[in-house]
């Protein structure tokens, strides 16, 4: 009974935080200011999100105890690859890619891993594994192209280039995180969950603040959001959802195991897509529902593969952020 209650708490926290996170994210990029311009300040947004995660990570580390001597250069690297992936995902939405499109596409994180395995490692994959990848990519393409056929504007080519770049960064992050763990192990250290949350987000925050200041976006975004206080409220809620969601992820990992967490976060993506469709009223023809169904089958197929014996699995990249 205790285990069931803990699972319900963890899954409820992840679902609630990250589904609302997705709703807020889409609303922020669709927000039209008093001067008629749309929100387009990704560096600023990610700096605030990372800052919220740093504060929650610091609080968690102070409560649970931190680990001294961790390889900071590896946190700097993983922070860089993760923030690059998040930046490119948000940049795709800023160019007009819908939330359902990016959510479905980002579910194909195993694509760069497979490409890398084929090109560099001589890895072989089963027919089923290729079908899973094709289902996610094909379903996403059907979803987007059906929108264009129905008369709406399709997502930009630049937006899809951003999504592809984000997937590549996800793949690099997996390798960098494995190197981080190996370096820590050689020092006789093991990073605790809140160590990972604090230090990764600390470097993500530094990169985004530096980039926002150097490009002048920080001050422009600050002025714009002050003139549109309702979007600032959404940005703060968005950042809080990210931090709360990560905390629940670490809770599930510590109480159960990463596989249970992966099950929750993978199915959460499907919930996020459906929530976006219902809340924002995306036009849904039969073709678009068919695209969602095909991509969902691919996502669930990827999830099921994680339950198979380790030797038969695709070596998926492990990415700390589930949003």
C-alpha cells in the first residue's frame, strides 16, 4: 500500500507539473503583447527556468547533503548540451512549430543514438527498432503535413532544423553524462540527484544569462515583460513547474528506479500532446489524429523495449531533463 501511494504521488507530481509546463510553454510563445508583437525571448525564458531549478536544487542538496569534489568541468559540458537542446526546442516553437509537433518529434530521442551507433560503433538494430523510429518520425510528419493540407500554416523548415539539432544535443548529453559518472566513480564519488539538478542547472543558467546579456535580449525581454505582466506570471509558473517536476522525477528515481520514472515521463508526453490539442483547440482532422496515433504507437513501443532484457535494448541516451 505504501509503495502504491508513493507511486501515485510521484506520477501525479510529474504529470501535473510537466503537463501544465507544456500548456504554459505553448501559451507563452503564442502570447501577443500590447504592441502587437509575440513573445520571442528564448534566452531570457531559459535563464529564468534554470534559475528556478538552481534554487530548488540548492534547497534539496542542503537537506539531503551534497557531494564534494565532483568534476565541475563535466557539469559545465552537460549543462551546455542540455541547454542547447532546450534552446533549440524553444526556438523551434518560436518559429511556428506547434507544441504537439515538437512534443512528438522530441519523443524520437533514440534517433541520434541509433545514427551514432551505426556510423561510429558498428551497432546493429532489429527491424522492430527501425519501425519504432519510423513510426515516431512518420506520425509527426503526418500530423504536421495534414495541418498544411487542411489550409493552416505548416511548421517552418527552420523549425524542424532546430528540432533535429535538439535531438542531436540530446544524444551528445547522454554520452557526456556517462563520462561524468565515470569520472566521479574513479574519484570514489557518486553524484546525488540534487547534486545533478543543482550543478547542471547552475551552468545552464550561466550560459543563458551570459548569452542573453551579450545579445541584448535580457534587457529587451525585461522591458517587454514588464509591459505585459500577465506573461511574466506565466513565465514564473512555467519555471516553477520545471523545478517541481524535476524534484518529483528525483523522488521517483530514489524511491523506485529509473525504469519506473521513464515509464511515467514517456507516457506523460502523450498526455501533454492531448492536453495541448484540447486546451488550444488545434484543428484535428482524421489525418492528424492518425499521425498522433502512429507516433504514440512508436513511443509506447520504445517504452516497452525498456522492459526487455538489457542485452536486447537500444542503448538509449539518458537525459536528465524530461520536459
